[in-house]
C-alpha cells in the first residue's frame, strides 16, 4: 500500500494511491489508521509533499556500504555510525534543494529510508519490523567541504532542504529484492542492491533505539552506496528505488546575503 501526503485545493491531506487516484484518508494514518472519507482526488490534480515530517529527528547511518566507506577514505565501522539531521531539513518530491552560500561542494547521497510507526525503545532486532510503518526514499544532501572542514557532520548535513524525502511511503516492501540508483541530469552516479548494506535494518533499529527513543514519524536513513558526488544549480537529482518510485529534486543556489 502506497501512502501519500499531498496538497489539493489549499488543504493538506493523506491518501492511499489507487491507480490514477488518491483515496482520501480521514487523517494521518500513523495516528488515525486507514479510515477513508469517501472522497477521491486525481493524482494529476494533487501536489505530493514529503510523505512524513519527522516529529523529533531524522536518524542517519554513515558508511553503511563497504564501497562507500572505502571511497570516503576509511574502513566500514563495526557498529552503525549514527548522526542526526534536523527535521527542518526535510523537503518533498519536486521541491528545490538550495545550495548554501557557505559551501562550494554540495553532494548527493541516495538512501533507503525507514519510517517508524510507533514508539520504539530498546527494541530487539527480531522484533524490529513491528515498529516500521513503511519505507520511502531519501537524499542525504551533504556540504562535503564543510564536512571535511568541521571534522563532524552536523552543519554539513543539516542545512534547510538537505533532506528530501518521498515520493510516498510503501508499507509492503522487501528491501532484499530492491536496488537503488541515483542520477544527476539522467547520468547514473550510484547503483547498488540494498542487500549491500553492512548493518541490516533490524540491527540499525536495535542499535538506535538503545540510544534514544524513536517516535512515530521519525525516520532512519540507512546509508548510501558508492558514487556520491557533486551537483550544481540547475541540476536535477533523482533517487530511484525499485518498488518505491523516484524522488526527484532540482537544485538552485541560495541568494547572497544582503
């Protein structure tokens, strides 16, 4: 089942994709379930938004593919390497990534994203999927020059618009059979099976929930494969995961400070 968050007639709604239509839900399915209103909206008449706005945090996993760890100049960590993005970084499909004036090297990192569906604390790996609402696509946009300069990642990965999510949440998805591909202006930059992850989704949920409580609507970005690279103003960045669709965003430069 594909769940969308969308705007239509100046209202923000949730819906289930049914062919070329959205079946309108009574509220956020994370909290109100899948009760429908009886209304339908044509997909062509709706503007898809970020399918979830994390209530508290975006949890990210660094260097979770061996080949990406190698291209970043290090070995893969033995345990999941966690960092956070603010929820103010989140944008949706077709929204614009704004390249900040503070950075001269903005790069893409296409990722599978796990959407948490209920409060999770000290979850065991064998029970981890009980806490997952579904999956979507993300782009862990990074100011690589600032990452190198700072020696830590908060500023480099935390700018507004640096966390595109979408286009929908898929509740019936098997990561073991899916591949991820990132393109810039149609050129393939990243391509890998999701099975190349070092730390599995259950292992990541167990590890993260032992550190902090995961709340409904929080998301976990599970890491990126090799092939990260720069994009500039005017470029179209697409991240595609088989079974989840395509997350597409165009970049522009921020206006200079006045």
